[in-house]
């Protein structure tokens, strides 16, 4: 019962828009709370959208789960990263031991972290690791496709399955996470291909490479786009040619979240490439996505500008793992609490003044 | 034992810079954590500064207290707000009942809210209210000074006293809050006076006034600056002439926090005017301040740009009360946990690659 083209078509067809009627009702509630209209800005917008996603005026994101997928990248042999590929499995062990950034920030907001091996190059075990390896790392995208379409579909299927399980376990909001040394390179290639952006505008420093290595990395991305040009016929084939196993898994996870009407918090640059891939497959996915932050990685800003998306945080983060998603989950929950816990003018005996009289223009 | 000019001089003289040596040690620790150098951006910078403030490599902000000062403004008689002055006491009651935005967001991050009447126009009582009224509202700044210097000093003294008590009660970080219908007008006047900004650039819509009322409000601010020009000789006299009782209390609170080496999270536009006043009295205060967010109120951006300050959040908030301070406290705590809870490369057995080899240039 493996995930195939037919499963993907079924998944895409099952994604429905969020409930606009409930959102309109949520707006009425927000406008009756003891504050000037819209004075809590993005918190209000996020709460309203969650109402639409969950189709209720009493949404909850109390149960939060971050899914961190790990995979390796053949393109690392081109010397595009400041960090050796052996760090991918080492960091997986760090996640499982609870010592990584995502663990600390997930604990801070009350989220659980699940770690999935969907494509690490070496055999991996460990207490709590979800073993779902599709392939021991991708091929070098400078020389040809990262994966076959079947492999990309299989990795997407892992994302679907793990998201589905998390939702079955009670998750009311999911966060995307990833670990894969070298994965800003395939992410940049995907952005470039889907949005028609030159390699030098979208490619950044990742973990912190020098000017020389950056120039080389830009060339690698440009070459990958040329070498795989003929293969990139649609979102799936582009994902297979230029992407990564963890990116494909994230794409599947995001699609499944949307299908199940569960909000998904997109982490950083790599997760955004996965979200963009999912949006290319079905634009309605965007209604379920909260983009956690504007990464310090060059190119992320371009994505947000071109798609008119407003990220929640601007903290100069560039770690991935799900760290930004964790922080944003805390703010989304704050918005939900505003909607569900604040007193209305009537309840508090506060005079709304002109605020509710329709004479204001903001 | 009232707060007077001599007390203020003593307070200002007692403020010391943060501990740069500890901050350097904190940077070493941050650079050894299992992440690329600086990859957690502002979280790392905030954690480092907290080390300097608390003079320890194990800072804590577990005990958080938000101080919300309420006061009324004579200038409301000019029709500068969309909301009647009776809302100030109504909102104080809402704070005490736990139904306001600041209550919800403070609960969300585990902070306590204390509400202080330092200058509400009507008599106020209520379970939990700290009664420290200096005066029943300020005078109309369009016609003359808001307060005498003695009254401003007395209100500052309230801020000092309440901050001191909160610290005695265990507060490891303080948040500023305020409530006072009309108080974006005196705040704009203070920014304009201290930073030499024209009234039309610094004056905004507050709770949501129309274009017509905004034009009038700009004129009121401009008039207040002219009428009080002769009185504005130094930060204290300017605060007295153009400020508000809750703004003066916030100024005292911020100074006392800095003196006691306790981080203070500055909320929005009005609290920033108080912080600017404190910085004009002693620039070292800035080392203890975390500016929680860029308000949607026009003019706030100008303050941050002119002072080269980077606010933590950009959520389009414009509520005040301490709401932004509460949210930012949660992120500051996240930074502290990164510093104190994340594994180092050595602890986790992760290869740092070039990250610690000094070959990177980011």
C-alpha cells in the first residue's frame, strides 16, 4: 500500500478551503473584545484563520507536535556546506537525547518533537527514532536527479503517514522540522525552479560558508538547474529532480495536514521550499500554513515577497530543525487565547466609544 | 521620604553598565552549542545580554512581573482619542478581573500583572489594585504643563517603589504596562521634544482615529510643544510639561530596574517614550531594556531607527497595557533556555566542522 501517483492525486483532490463563514463570525467576536479594532494585529489574524481551519469559534492548539525529518544529500560531495555530512546522524542522536535547539524550544512552548529518518546516509537506530528510510541519501543534483519520482513519492508517503499518526495521537497543530547537511542547496534549487529566480539571488550561506564557497554553491545550484531542466515537468518531477528526501517528506506532511484540516507551522528556508512545492501541487494548502519566521538565509525574503506572505517572526534565525516553528507555535497559541479568553465590552462593562460605532477608519 | 530631585540624582548615579566580561564568556558558551555560529540570531543576543545584566552565565527569567500603571490625561478634552476617558477606570477594573489582553498574554507566558493607579481621574478601588494616585489626571498639555516637576517626581517615585517591591518579591524580569486614554498624545510630544521630530511624523492614530481627528491631534501635539517650549529644559522638566503620570511612573520603574540590574521589557509606543525619557536621564539604562515590539502606531519606527534599536517582535500590535512586553518575555526566556539547556558539541558528540575552526565569515 505504498504512496504512488494515484495516492497523491487523491490527497490533492481531498484538500478543501478553510471555513470562511466561521472566520467571519470569529471577526465579530474579535471586534467585541475589550481592545481597539485590530489592535492585536497578527495575533488576531492568526486566531481567526485557526477558526477557519478547525471550523470552530473555540479553536485549540494545546496539543502541538513538531515532525523533524532527517535526510542526506549527494550534493554535499561538491563542498557546498561548512559542515561534514556525518553531522546529520550526529544531530539526529542529539534530537533523540533532547539536547538540540528544537528540543529546548519545543519544551518551552509545550510541543513534542518526533524525529524521522527518511533518508540519512548511514544506518541509524535510537530510542524514539521513527525509522522510515526510503534511501540512504539523495544523488548529487549537480550531476543528475536527486531521486526518482518513485523515491520522491515514497518519501512524501512517509510524511503523510507520520503526520496522520500525529493527528491520530491528538495533534491540533503540527510544526515542520528538518535536518540534512547540505539541504539549503536543494531548497535553493527548488525555489529557483518554481519561482524562476536566478541562482545567485536565492542561494545563501547556510550554516555559514565563506564568500568563496558561496560563489561555488551558486554555480552548483545553477548547474543543477541546467542538468535537470528536462526532468522538471511538474511539481512532483521537480521535487524528485532537485529536492531531498526530508523535503519530500515535509511536502507530504504539509499536504496531509491540509487534507485533515490541521494547521501546519512552516519552519524556515528548507521547510518553505517544501511548502512551496505543496502549494505548487495545490494552492489551497497555503490556507493551512503559518510561516513561522523570516530566516537570515538569503532568498527567504524573496519567497515571502513574491508570494505576498507575512512571516510571524523576524529574529534572524537560520538553524532549521523546527526551531522557528516551535517559537511561532507559542505566538499562535497566544492568539487563540486572545480570542477565547479575553472579555468582551459587554462582559467587562467597558464603553467601546467610537470603536464599535463604525466611525473609525483604521 | 518622598521621591525628590536628590533621590533622582542618587538613582541615576547608581546605574552601572552591564557586565561585559560575563557577556564575552556567554558568547563562548553560545558558540559551543550544537548549532552554526549565531544561527539562533536575536535569541542568542538576548541571552548574552541577560548574562551581562544578571552577571551570571546561568541567568533566569522564570519570575516575571508586568507593572501596568494607569493615568488620565487632560488633553483628552481636545478630542484626540476615539475612546472616552471613562474607559481608563473601566479597563483598570478589567485588568483586576483578569479579562484584558495583558492578563491573557501574561498568563500565557507565566507572568504576573500588577495594576497601579498613579493618576486616574476618578476615585478607584478594587481587589488587588495598588493605590498610589499622585493626582487625578494631568492638565491639558495644549494649554500648559501636564504636571509640576514635583508631581512628575512623585509619579516617578511610585514607579521606583512598585518596581522595588516587585524585585523584592522575586521578579527576575519586569515588563512595562500602561493604560490611559489619550496617552499616545503626550507620548508623541515627548518623542518630538527629545528627538526633534516634527509632530506630523511622530503622531499616529492611537486607538483608531479618523483622518480628520488625526490632523487635529497633530495640531494639538504641535501646540503643546510650542506652549511648553520654555519649560522643557531637561529630561525631568520635559517629562513634567509634556508627559503623563503613568509615563513618569514607567520612567521611574525603568530607572529602578536598571539600578537593581534587572532586565526590563519595554512594551509599545507609550512605554518607549518613558524609556526614552529614562535614557535621556542616563543613557546606560538602554543596556537593561529589551524593546518588545515595533508598534503599528506611526512614529514608533522612527524612534527605533534614530536610536538604532532592534525591536523583538513585528506583529502590528497597538494595544499597550503590557501586551507586547508579555509576548516578548516568552521569547527572551526561550533565549535563556537556549543558553542554559542546549547541548554543546562536546556533550553531544557532534562534529563542529568549520563552524568552530574560524574559517567562516558570517
